[in-house]
C-alpha cells in the first residue's frame, strides 16, 4: 500500500512538472518576443 501511494505521488509530481514547464516556456516566449520587438524599433 505505501509503495503504490508513493508511486502515485511520483507520477502526480511528474505531471505537475510537465505542466509547469509548459507555462514557464510560454512566459519565456512572451519575454523574448517583447525583447525582439524592442530591438526591432
């Protein structure tokens, strides 16, 4: 029982990390896009 619970927690954390990575990437894209726009001026 504890082993299975631990495994579930691990997969949950992995899923959450994946989602966070996506959000972080979007933020980074916004930042770089903004910098590019400033340089283009």
